C-alpha cells in the first residue's frame, strides 16, 4: 500500500481529505459504540463473553483513523498560518 504524503497535496485537497476522514471516523465511532452495546447485551443474555473480545478487535482501526485526521488537520493549520 502506498504511503500517503499530505505535504504534496493542495489546501483544497487537504480540506476534502479532512472532511472524508472526519465523516469516516465519526461513522465508525458511532457503529463501534452500537456494536459495543449490542455485544455487551448479547454477552450477558447468552452468557458467552467471547463476544466482547470480538467487538474490541475493531477498536484499533479508530485509532489509525484519528491519527490520519490529526495529521491532515496539522497540515491545514501549517498552511493557513
């Protein structure tokens, strides 16, 4: 997979990336919260707590999404100043 360099992009492209990353991050966060609640409910009802481990496996993807969003915001801040 090609490593993305935010320094090569224009300000408009960075703003577009920020919007895309923000939307993806918030959507994933909401779905992760819903998955967590549903998983805890099912784990309690079915008495199978392995479900919790499965839902927590998706959490690292949110961390990487947030890091990319933060990098884009830093580049935008550098260019605006």
